[in-house]
C-alpha cells in the first residue's frame, strides 16, 4: 500500500497501492512462474466482510465464484 505519494499521484485520486498484474511477461505472476516458484495463475477474492485476498499459483478456493476476464483487441 502506498504511504507517501509523489509526482503525478498527488494530482489525482489517492492510490492504495500499485501491483504488477498486467498481461505481459513483466507481471508479478509471470515473473514468479518463469522463476519456477508458482503456476502461472492468480485469483482475487473480495469477501462480504470487506476484506479481500489475492492468491498466486493456484485456482482459488472451492467456494468462490468466477467473473470472466475478456481482453478487448484494439
């Protein structure tokens, strides 16, 4: 999570943090998978309690639901 915001981050909405979850080879899941540490997958879960979690290298928990992720070609 961000503690001290500088530069362009001062002129817009406050960020709670940045994390590399892009689709390319420079994303956190891809780097970890290419290093042989995890499978190339991640899941995010937002609970009704207001807390969320992210899991790397797995398919999530058995009780979670899915939302499709579609990448639009431009």
